[in-house]
């Protein structure tokens, strides 16, 4: 079994292995950063640590509504030991923690372009739709912060 936290971004269903997730924060108020890259939403203070918030829709090349009122829901990622950089990404809607049987999970199709397949670790077949499981190391390592 693989445990995955599901969420929606730009109307699409995504997931991330639960072992990569530090926490989900709702109603986060953040500060925008002047002249920041388009994929940076802003910064916020999480219990004394500055967290960089990324726009996953922009990174993945999805249409982003761009409508943010200054308070968002985000997923904060676990960082390696000794890492001072905290990061997370904005989501539209959190889902559930899913226990997926390995038989339902497979590698992304080989027809995807390399920059697309780098961000998608696995694809899971759910009863009503596909779940794209992102690979946070490649998603956020490509975008230095």
C-alpha cells in the first residue's frame, strides 16, 4: 500500500506521498514578494520559520485562477535534516489520505515530455478519475528559492 494525500489544483486531482508532507495549513495569510518569480505566491511565518509558498499550477503549466485574497490553504513539505529553507505550495482544496494498492499505481506514460514526467512520480487509477502523484523534490528543486 502507498499512502497519498489528495488535493485539487486548477480543477485537477493530484496527490503527494504522505511521507513528504509536514502539515496542511488552512487560512494562511501570506505576504507577496515584489518582483518575485511567477511561481512564488509569497512568504508566511509558520511558528517562527519563514516559509516560501509556491504556485503549483504555474509550475505544472496549468491555468491558474490567480484569485487569491491573501489567505490560502497550503501543504507544507518536510525538509531534509538541517535544511533552513521551508517551502510549501498553495492548493485549491484538500482531499483525503488514500491507501492505494500498488496494483492501481503505475509510472507515468512514456509519451509525456521529460519536464512533465519529471514532476509526476506515479499515476493512480481511481474509480472516477486519475490521480497524478507529484514528486516534490523535482517540482521544487527546479525552482530554487
